[in-house]
C-alpha cells in the first residue's frame, strides 16, 4: 500500500516566525511517526527559511521511519545528504528563491548532471528520486540517469481535479505507466489533500509513497495532528478499496 510521508517544513516555518523552539520540529516528527505516518520529509533551502540544516542532522538521528530529504543538488545539499544518509533523497530543480517547488526536471537536458548526482548518492546506499512533471517521454531520460524513483509533481492534478478529475489525472496515469514499464518506482507530491488523494491512488494504485505537507499541517489546525494523519491514511486506503 502507498506510504504516507509527512513533510514538516510548515512546522519549521511557524517556529521560525517567532524564533525559539516552539513548535518543536523534532517532537512533531516523532509524533507523526507515532500517529501512523510511514515517513518524514524535509526540504532544506539555502536561506533556511523553514527547515534548517541543523534540524536535518537532529532529525536523522531520531526518525525511525523513512527519512526523505528534498532539495536542489548544490554542493552544500549533496554534502548534507551524504553526511546524513537518509533512506531517500528527492532531487528538485528549484532555484534558491523559489517559494515552493514549481516544476519538474528536464531530464533530457540535465541527464549528465543528474546521472553523476544519482550515482554519488547510490554509492552511499541512498535511494534517489527525481521530481518530474507528468510527461511520459521524460521518464525514459529519468530512467537513464539511474534514478530509483520519480516523484510526480501533482500541482496540475490538484488544480484541475475539482473541474474534471479524469482529465486531471490522465497525464499522470500515462507517466506512471511508463515508469512502471521501466521498473522505476513512483512517488507523488504537491498540493495533495483530503479531497483529491483517494482518486489519485485509485487511478495509480502502484504509487509507492505520497509526500504531503502544507495541506496536512493546515488540516491539523482544525482536526488535530493525530486525527489528521489517520484521515489521510484512510483516504489512501479508500483509493485502494474504490
């Protein structure tokens, strides 16, 4: 069944807005695990506006589920991931000033660069995923980099889902099918929520993992963190049962 990895960046954003240690990022990560999440995701950025590099080292020594670190593979990021050796690293093409991830890799244009980065992480036993737009042709270039998985960038799906769910998911289904044919694992993330998650899972039941942060943390303000994580897990199960 598809695993749920909780992105805790927004928790760090709230902490940093006031300074100090409240909310406690480490405690939230441990609580997410205790409440049923099968993974913790962080995305440290160069300006450390939410997750700080020191947070990553602290979390790495405490997280017992799958730890996933997202980011652009700058020299500093590569060193961080190499030090920490998480279960998974997700490579994103974000420029330093990006508010949030907003596109997938052009793996054809960046094939040589990505191949080198992927190989360096895999030598350390780190599963490597490449953030990808829902473009079936691009999967073959991701595959040529040697990546273990792709992460489907699901913003377009989330935007179009309320209008026409079947049309919104079409390119994702085709891209996922191409990845499966090449034995490339599939993750998904960005703007997934309680309304659109089950349909995505129903449409692509072989997704290995979804990474959800913003919507989940916002829902937790209303429903509580433990209840919210259980709600997301139920949506995943609903997708399989549909």
